[in-house]
C-alpha cells in the first residue's frame, strides 16, 4: 500500500477557490457579451492598466517590437519553432485522408479539414510565456488554419517584444496586446473590432481556464487546463538533488502547481525532501515554488514498480518525469499522462520550451480521457459516403428500412424504401419491411 510522507491541500479548500473564480468569470463574460469593445477596454484598464488607441499591433508596431529582441534570442526562438514545426509536420503526415469501398458499390471516406479560425492565448503575467506562442500558433499553421489571431497581456506597460516576435514568426495573422478573461472573451464572442474565432487554445491562469470552460460549445477549445502539474517517478538509481530540482522547476509556475514524487525508495524520498528545503533557500522563484510545495507537494513511497504504475495512473499527471533503471517499463504500462519524459537526460523544461513536443497538456486528471494539444486538434475529421450502383443502394436500403422500423422511425424508413422501389428489383412497403 502506498505510504504518504507528505500530502497536499485538502480538496474542499480547492473547491471553494474554484467557486470564486467561476463567479468572477461569469460576470466578465456577460460584460463583453453586452458591451463588446467598451467592456474590453474597461476591463483591460482595470486589470492591466492598459488602454491603447488600438489593441491590435500594426505591421510597424510588430517591427519595432522585434527590433528590441537580441539576435541570440531571435535565433533561439526560431530554433524552438523549427523543432515544434518539424514534429507537428510529422504528426500531420501521419493523418491520412481515406476512401474505401466497403461493399460492392459502397464508398466511404474521411477528410481532415482544418478549423477555419483560431484564437491563441499566450500568458504573460508572472512569466512571459514565449514558448506558448510556438505551441499554439506554429502548430495551427502546420494544420492549415486560415486565420490565426493571438493575444498576450501587456508586459511592463506595452507589448512583450519576444512574445510578439514568437507570434509573428510562428505565423499569426493578427496580434493583440490584450490579456486575461477579456482577451479570451473578445476572441470567442467577438467585438466591433475583433471578429470571433471558431476555437480558443493556449494555457493561462485560473480565470483564463475558467473562461475557456464557460465558452466551450460556443467555440471549441483545446483543453480544460488547470495549474501546471508534475510527477517525478524515481527509484534508487536517481538522487535527491535532481528529483528536487525537477519538482521545484515546475512548482515555480505558481502557488497552486502540484509537484509529486513517486518512488519505491524511502531513502530517496527523504533525501529529496531535504534537497527541496535546501533549494528553496536559494531558488530565485522560491516564493511561488515554496508555496506550491507546501500546499500541493506530495511524496509517496510504493512497495514495488507495479504499484508505482498504478499510483501514477491514478494521479494522471500533466507531466511525468521517469528516472528509473527501466523507464521504458512506464512507457509500456502507463495509460494516464499528458506527456512522458523518459530518463534523467530529458526533463519537463525541454518539453516546455524547445524539444518539439507540445507543452499544452491535460491537467486535473483529464489525462484519463485526452491527450494534449497537437496538430490533430486543429483538424476536423469529417466523413462522407457515396453509393455507386442501383444494386448497392437497394441492398443497403432493405437493411436500413427494417432497422428504422425496429426503432419506430417510419420517415427514416421511407427514405430507404423510396430508393428500394426506385433502384431495386421489387417493392418493399412498410408491412414487408416490418416482417
């Protein structure tokens, strides 16, 4: 049975905080719905102290922003985008349109059709999340989305130059300096100056995530995202320093980010806890990471590797870092995770920033039923059918008629019957179909 050396915050406290967020977001969405641009401007002024003449950047604005980014930073952004683009293209190539003759004269197929327009949200509060532009804009571009708009909040009184550069080089068609729920609402609902999109993607704080949840159905979304989560799976081949570093490296996202160590070595568990305390004394982001570790950190000691797999699947974490003698065992046996990072040579930061896999991943146990953002999220798999011969239409029609009558759908049945009468060798009426 798993032994908890440390537990996180009680679920009831988390639920209370979620309720407050939900109510606030409802009010903001209603304001944007009813007053459009005026509400967006007031909300931006209220939350971000930002009310420019135009929230959308002109071509000249974009050029000025990019000019503020160092040559090395621009090269690094382009390198990261090349990795994301390459992997997304390989994923796209794996998705084939198909057409097959399933019966003589009956042809079925599907096509992968890009979403027409999307809105990408790039967070920029505590940290300017430059990499989020790669993950959403670049991937959508590879999928073939025709209109890509991108929003990021102001940073120190204006557009963040590196975020603007990443959006521009990623392929965004419209770039707005606009943050928070008001940005998500403007993209999804539309205003006098911002045409609405069909889908909203990208991470954000609790309010942005809740806005996406409430708008889902009116527009598509990528994921119901919560705070960043990390799970370290390690045995005694790992050491406390690297485990603690990887836990706090993700906990620094914010004070509500769960960081969990799962191990079959109590010595490693205690070594890691000691290293966490040491690192929190010197880590520049210890304010956020320390609060996350205090309230949401967990340390779990299992009896054996199979119990570790079961616990990992129960936790269903967004990021799972595996540092064991046989990390491929977890690749083979685990079922619930956003992304796996196998072996000590890789880590979650590689995936977050540069290696090429997408960093927008399921949280709050959503890994039980979905994967993360990828090129396929921007594609609709749409089916079609055609019947080539009279004989095939009549044959399918006879089956269809009987099955419709079985369910009581006489109008459906007549759709089949009229074709049996027209294309078949004999008439089929309601009475005969019901036999």
